[in-house]
């Protein structure tokens, strides 16, 4: 089992240096651009920061998740497809869990982290923060 895990992590660690390494830059940049767009829209609509609202507003959780998936779904799918191509070319076989991990790390994590930050900054620049926060 430890040899399997060692091989698994080594295959992941080798990805940024191998073929298709451009995706380690391109996919997070695309996810961040979409997060900026969606965070700006959230601020203009007076919605709270994305990740924060998932935990604090259960009544709107489904809508927030749908909105998040709409924003990052294509980048996530592209990350998954490119990792499958990498697996076929370099690893000579499918590694579905590795593909999912790479898609989450390269697309979803940057999107989720940046969308809320942009919402907060844009809300403060526009003169209104989170609707439930006192004005500063």
C-alpha cells in the first residue's frame, strides 16, 4: 500500500514539469478571471462573499452552489479533460482520482478563494460591504 501511495504522489508531483505543464498556469488564471467577474457581480447585487455564504446562509446554499458551478464548471471540465490526456500520453493509463484532484486544485480552489475576496473588495469600493455588516 505504501508503494502505491508513493507512486501516486510521485505521479502528481511530476505533472508540473511534464507535457501539458501550461495548464498549471492557464487553468488557475482562467478560474481567477471568472471568479473576478462573478465576485464583481455578487458585489453589485449586494450578495455576501461566496464561500462565507455557503456556511452562513443555508437557505441560499443551493443557489450559491449552482452559481459557483456555472462559473467554474467549464474550467473544471477542461482541467479534467487535459489531465486525462496527460494520463493517456505520459502515464499510459487512467488515474481518475488524480484527475479529479488536479481539476479541483487547478480550477475550483482558485475560483472559490478569489470570488469571495473580489466580492468583499468590490463591495467596499462601492461603499457597501456585506449586507449584514455595519458600515465602517
